[in-house]
C-alpha cells in the first residue's frame, strides 16, 4: 500500500487528503452519519478515506471492528490534527487581539431567543466588529453550521454533551409552562391526572427540535403518556392551533413572545410539580473566539435574566385576564 513517505507539503495540500472527512468519521464513528453530515453518499466517504490511505501510505480505519474505529496510526493522526487546530486557532486569536483588529462575527441563535439577545449583542459589540451576521435555526442545525465553519458562536437549547471539541457555557434556565385555549376551564393549579382527562390533545413539538426532545425526555422520565397524533415544527402554527381550540401545549414564555400572535385567545399556567427548565447554552469551537464568547456570555445572561423574567410576568398577567 505504501508508496514511500510523502513530503509535508504533498500530504497537507494534496486533493486526496480531506482532513474534514477523516475528522468527522473519527468523531461520528459511522459512515452513514458522516455522509449525512456532508450531504453525500456512504460510497463517497469510503472512497475519500481510501484515497487518503493510499496517499499517506498507511491505513486509518480498522476494518475488522464495528462501529468504526481507528488504527493506531489513525488515532495518532486525529490527535495531531485536533491539537494543531487548537494551536492555530489560539495563535490567530492572539494575533487579532494583539493587533486590535476588528473581526467579523457569525452568530447563530434559536428563534425564540433572538429578540431578547440580538439587539444587545449588536449594540454593545458593534464597535469591535467589522461585520455581524446572525442566522436563525433549530439547535441541531446551528451545531452543524458551527462544526462546518459556517458560524463562530451559537446560542442553542442543548449542551450537546456528546459532541467533542466545543466550548459550552450555560447562560439561562427558563421554566416550562402550560398553554391552553380559552375554552379550557380556568384554574390556577393543574395536576397531571387532570391534564390527562382533557378532551383536547397535547400538541407535540417536532421530535427533531430541542424543545421536542426536552418535552419528550421529561414525559418519559415522569412516565406520563399522551396521544401523539399532532406534531408541529412551527411555534406560530402551534399557537394558532391552541387559539383555535384544537389542543394544548407544553412550551416556554420566550416561544410565545417570539410568535407574532396577540395571545388574546390563550391561557398560560404553571406546570404541575415537578417542573422542568429549558437550558440555553452558548457554544463555540474550543479555543476559538474565547474573548468574544466571554463577552457575549455576559451580555446574554444579563439580557435573558432581565427581559425574560419581565416577559413571563407580563404573559401570566395578560393571559389570565
């Protein structure tokens, strides 16, 4: 297999060597997940790895084991690439800040938090940035964009604890709430048994969303079962269904205020004990944008703590009239 030791420049710049594909495969340990991540086929990933091995002169993947595992050479190469990436990112950050060069910042944010944090980030960090661009998406999409180099920092509703090589900082915990149509009898204290007896269904958030996973995890942990025949991916559509009297939902105050509804035809109530919170995290690649991450953390914590508490109080007041 070996064709002799390639030079550094040959190995680093050769088109056969796709470090991103190799590192993704090492992380996911699955050809299927790696192919989905790059939007390609498994055969394409397989051929890319084979080309890399042919060019480098040694095998990267142990093909006798499942799931995907690396050979000793593959492990050594992965560790060196990750280490080099950290050193390069750290050096670039030092260069930027030592020379006081303003940077462009690409920021991702879950939709329900945008109106609370984006204005403050832009206003307070504006003088330090040559450009600020903001992307909205669900937490998983934002993570993928971050790992793919399309975002620098993201505010998401999951810590992605199974994902290596990212920094994560919790910035806020937001209590979950119940949302009913006005047709449901008004009472302040609900029990789960009473909720099970409602004549209208629980509207589920999409299983692919962080909100959907959070709600399902809680219901499963509490051994609570509700018919799941309506799954919605749009917060506005969910609120529209509740206003129309179709069903009720478990959600968060920020989600309601992110929608463009007057909220006149719903009631908001506190969750029966035990409640559970949505946790918001700032994430970034390790050793990247560390100074900006620290500054944005302070901004987000202040914005969310001050604004969302006020929003929740107003929401309970308005919908209880």
